């Protein structure tokens, strides 16, 4: 994060998708994809064609009970990224026995982080209303994200006001899976400004310290916050490792028991690229966390 490499994440993930396209096609059979669904109406004044669409990946095998749901939020330094780069995660999640929702959201400089969080909340609201038609359980919705997407996922789980705005009296998120999350405490990060090029983050976060705190999940944690699963690279950026550690410590102080796993030797970008492999430790922990039972292939 501090040396500005988050913005190359999308390019690297895109390269991975190209390299494994053949294998991806072969692995697609156990799942079905519904693509480019608008979760904000085109008549809405906030609507952006590139930002307000999502894909749903569901196991083909029907079951008596609906599948748990995982909403995945991509990273990309709050100014890049696209759901199409992450189709492999949607496919792999479906193989784990969940219905996956992979979404786009508006990006900087067109909008700032409060609007991004609002977009992600609206995607979850759409999921609550519609996911049953895809075999998902609207009472078992989890959020997952990597990098900037991890910070947004944590914020959605912690800040109930994001859902009250859209008419939900209760936060529908049952837990969050945070994969090397960035932005858990941007108030602290931006106050310090200790790394080269940190000024770039004033574009998505603005210059008001009160605003930095408002979009930092750390400051919204309570004793009622849903469970969190954190996975951090052993060689990730120091800002991410330190904020993730403080985040899980604060959860413990509030009476929670978050699962916190450091993956030795992993740097920031491989923490999402490894999700191509369906038996990865992230998926192993995720299945237990969400109560998934992979369908028979």
C-alpha cells in the first residue's frame, strides 16, 4: 500500500485470467453464471453503467437447503479493478458450496470512498432481495474482499448505518472474510503520511480527518459486530499487517474471537492470486466460517 503498488493489482489479476482461460472454461461446468445484473436502476441519479453491475455464480447442483452466500468486493487502490478480472473467484466459491456475488462499484476519482461503500451496501441489499432465486440463503450473507475490497467488506459488516439508509433495520451481513485488507484504519494511516506517494490516497479519501474515520471499519466495531475471519500475508505491506493486527486486537477487547491467520512468505498481491486454487487455505477456512458443504462434483 505505502509504495503505491496496489494499483497494479488489477493488471496482474487480468494477466492471470488470460493465462488460465482454458482451465477456467473447463472448470466452469459445475457452476452457472448470471452476468451483468444491474443492482442500481438505470433511472437512479447515481447510476453508472460501469459501476453498478454484479455477477452471480451458483453451484449447478440443487440442494434441499439453500446455499450460504459470499459477496466478493475487489481491490485496486480504490481507483481501479473490475469484477470481470475475478471470475475465477466466483467459480471457485461456487465449488466451495456457496452462491457467490462478485460486484463492480464506482471508483476514484469519479467518487470517493463513502460512495463506494454505499454502492457495496446497495449490492448487498439487492442480494438480500434476489439471491433466493439463485439458490442462495438471504439469511446467510457474508462479505469478502481483498486489499481495498477487504476494507470495504469490513466497513459493511461493522457500520449498520449503511443499511439503514436503504430501509434495512438490521445489518444483513453474518460475517466478513478479510484477505490482506487495506483501509481498516485510514484515519491513522493518513495522519501519519509516512510513505512516499501517500498523497494519492487523498483522492479517494478526501482531506477531512473526520471523513477518514467515518470510512475506517476499526471505529465502527462494537460487541455486536458479526464474526470476522482475517488472513494476512507474512510479507505484506507493514501498514496492512499492523492495522490488521490492531483490528483483531480491538475485536478481542470487545469480546469477539476473530480467527487471525498469517500466511508465511506471502506478499500482498499473491494473497488474492492464490484464490485461483480451490483447495487453498483461504477456502478451507471460509467453508467452515460460512457453513458451506461443497456439492458433489
